[in-house]
C-alpha cells in the first residue's frame, strides 16, 4: 500500500494580487491580520507599505506620487488599515506607480467585492491600461514611425 501523504492546510493571512502597466509589474501582498509581518529583514507593521524592501515614501518620493498611490485607500476608506508588501519590476517609475495602484485596487476588490468594487470601478482603478510602446519596424531607422529621408536630387 502506498503511504498517504497528509498535506497541512496553511491558511494565508494575506491577499496576493498583480498589477501591470506598460512594462511594469507589481506583485503585492495585502496582509489582513493584526500582527507584524517579517519580510526579509524588515518588520512591516499595520498601516505600513513597503516597496522593494523600502518604505513607500522613499521609493515613490514625490508629493504627486503620494497622492496617486494613496488614492485607492482614500476612496475606499481603508487608509492605514493593512500592512502591504510589494515587489515592483520593469518599466519606469510612473509605470511602476500605476502598476502598484492597479495591484492595490485588485487586492481591495478581492477583500470585499460588494463594498469596494463599485467605488474602484467608477474611478477606473480595476481596468488595466493596455497602452504599451509601439514596436520598432524594419527599415525605419531605429524608430517606430520614422521614415528615412529621401534624396532630393
């Protein structure tokens, strides 16, 4: 007889989500528990957000960035209620910021669909912005739409 392997069921105390924008990808964990989270060498407390092992205000350090990344929390009235860890890769800073907002919105939607979905949908935070850079075409001199200059004589 084959041995029966018992799998231990581990209940996750976080909601995982992914947000994308252009080439940027944000992998987010929204922790719903009340205890502090050990993330690598950092301790993440309730109400704190860490992006790539840095506090979010160090990673996105402009005042305009702060207004953008706090907007999903502000409209759903969940500011400083959850501990959040994010790994962001690819793209530029603004693309990463938009990917973060998309990931947060998806996590909040998964947390309470009836309450948060209409609010987030109205602000279009759940819609993935599909605009990406145009690919480079052959014979265009290294750019997408540039034409080679034709000789006059």
